[in-house]
């Protein structure tokens, strides 16, 4: 079976947890605090070609929970996927990498963060749904406007305080 160059290919090769970190720097003393913690969630997106037609897409979530100025816990998780994307017009490639792939990977990241919180002895932090299309379009507008795109196609960030 010869590969027909006319047929577009989009396949998930693998979804995996690339990196995971949990820190509780002020335990056990801070666990006795009765104050409601402040939660900050920071999301990042990165895409990297591995080889011809093969891409790694990483969605990183950082959850920082503080009581006053002291960190209760910090979780950083990087969920990744390897995708085969071939024979797709160039104008469609970036939306697939910036929208479709992260939408596939993100639910796994949400589950990991929630599970790690629970296993660490805290109520689960449920990451909100993310509109990757809006994120992608905002990034494209920033690139078109020539704003300081420090990430250089590396993705974008969302910061949410809960």
C-alpha cells in the first residue's frame, strides 16, 4: 500500500504525561491554617516538529495555591501528545496544531491536575474548559500586529485566578 500524497492524514500516535511536579514547601504548618486559599492557574501551549509530519504538542498547567503570602501547594503538569499530520494545506496546519491537538490533550491534563490535588490531600482543582480557537486567534492577531511575541510561535498563556 503506497502512501497517497492526496489524502490528508491526522492521527494520534500517543498521549502521555511528560512532566509532573508537586511541591508543598510550607507543610505541615500551613495545613493548620483555616483561611481560604487563593488559587492561580497558568496554562501554556507549545508545539514542536519531531520529524517530517510528526509533531509533539504540549499543554502545561501550573496551579499555585497560596494562603496569604505562603504557598500551600504548587502543581506543574505537562501533558503531551504526538500527532501525525501529513498532506494538509499549509494554511490549515497551524490551526490543527494550535486548536485541534490541544483540545485532544487538555482533558488528560485536567484529570492529572485534579488527581494530584486529591492524592496530595487537598480538594481537587478543576481546570476550566479552554477555548483553544480563541487562544489561537488572539495569538495570530498579536503576531499580525507585531506585538512583542516573546514566545516566537511557542504558544500562548492564560492566567486565571480562582
